[in-house]
C-alpha cells in the first residue's frame, strides 16, 4: 500500500501566522505518524497579491519550525494548462457559462432582490449569484466576449447537481457543528460558484481538486473554515472523474476576541514572534501542540 500523502498549501500573499503554523505542523506530524509524505504547494494564482518575497518567507518560517517537505514544490502559476483542461471538460458537459456582471453590479442586484426579502447566502455568508447570465443567448455571450468585457465563468450548479446524487465525504476531523464520519455534501448551498475568470483559467475550488488529484494527496488536513467548501470540491471531483481524499478539518486558532487570524494580524505573525525570541517549541505550545 502506498504511503499516505499530505500537503500544506499556503498562498504567498502575506506572512504566515499562528494559524498557518498550526495547520502546517498538523500535516507534518500526521505524515511522520503514518509514515507518509508531506508536500508543499504554493497557491499563487492571484498574480496581483502574490509576491516572491512572501514565498521565500514561507520557506524560511516552515524550515525554522522544523518542518521538512518533498521537492519540487508545486506552484499553481506554473500549471495553468492543468486547470484549463479541467475547465474544458466541465464546459464540454455544458456546465459552465460566462457571467459579465461586475462586483458592484452584483451588489446592486442583491440589493434589488432583498427588497422582496432576504437574498440567500452561501455558507461563508456571501450572497448567491443573483444574475441571469445563464439565460443569455449564445450570440450575445459571444458578442460580449469579443468586445473584451470582463467575465467570470460560473458552474451551473443546478445542472451539475442533477448529474450527481448522494454525495458524501469521509471526515476524520470535525466540522464546526461536530460533524464527523460520513458527511453529506450540499454543494447547492453555494449557488453558481466561480470556476475561472477571463484572465485566469481557474479558481480556488477548481485548482484545489485538480492539484490534490495530480499530486496524489490522500488526506487533506485543513481548517474548519473550509469545511463547507468541501461540498463543492466533492462535486467537482465526481464531475471530473478525480479521486476522493479523506478530510481532516481542524479547529481554527483565534485571537483574544475570538476572531479567525488573518495575515494582517501582525501580533500573531510567525516572523514577529520569532524575532521576539519565541522558539519553535514555544510556537507548538502556543497552538496547543506541546
């Protein structure tokens, strides 16, 4: 039997904080405990925010923590053709359509919908797509694309869910409400999610399932903030004929006011803590892995 494969997949758009350290250490510890492999993946598809100096800092901080990973490192920006191929497969199934509304236009549409009552939100609290681009005639879509109008490619969630029934995933960790074991997937709660944009042939949802499959990841260890998104990932895995890893979602490290840590929370940045004299063992104690 092949050894289990784990991955830590940060975005180089800022410095790592205690929450990243916790997730990276959990993956590293699981790989050691099971005789498995640990991969590092750099999720750098956001060219406007990701910077080389942050990737260098990621390498330095992880090495300082005592974490070792296999090389070469997979950088998403170097594998856009993989995501484009997956997108073309979804398109061939008739499950993708372009939507041309800007963020401001979507906000106005949501406001208009909410004049008649609360517009539904996804599990992250963002409003579901309120537009009608799915019903645009093909010639009008082509005209808008030819004129250079920006667009997002969205998954026709209703059509996608008609193709798949009884989706579940195996949860080895725990969801925000204590979910464990075989968890029913509910991708419809996310509406018509974005799977790519005009300038980038992928999104987080699409790239993460493609990467995990191509890298042979067998156990995904990540924060509970991504628990509900697993429903979308399970759906895409089935539509694309990709294998299903098991999932282990872990509790989030929060600040003194109970908020999830962010890269702008400098007091919890690994670099600041390191410069203040905290040791790697001290970091483990701070995140509860003494």
